């Protein structure tokens, strides 16, 4: 099994991580009125991770993030209606 080492972890990975944590925190506060905001943070994080997965040549991770991005769009759309 090959372990990947990322020698250059740029700031975008940290931004994606922080947005994901902020989204999870917002979604877990059980306030229905802010659920759309948590999903929006998740969408922004997903976009960053889709790009990182594509840039790294990691197709499974990219496809997983595309799936979560699509679910996030659906969730934001449902919450705002």
C-alpha cells in the first residue's frame, strides 16, 4: 500500500478544512434557520477539495467531493425554499 506524502500543503487546503469544520459546527447547532449557512460553508469547502483532488490526480476523492457538492446544492435549495 502506497502512502502519499504531500510536500507542499498550501493555504487552500487549510481554508477548505476550516470551512468544513465551520460548516459542521453550524449544522450541528440544531438551529433550523442557519442550516442553509452550514450547507453553504460545506459547498465552499467542497469546491476547494474538488479542485485539490483534481490537482492531486485523486479521482476517487474528487468524485466523492462532487457527490457531496451536489447534495449540498440540493440541501441549500431545499432550505431556502
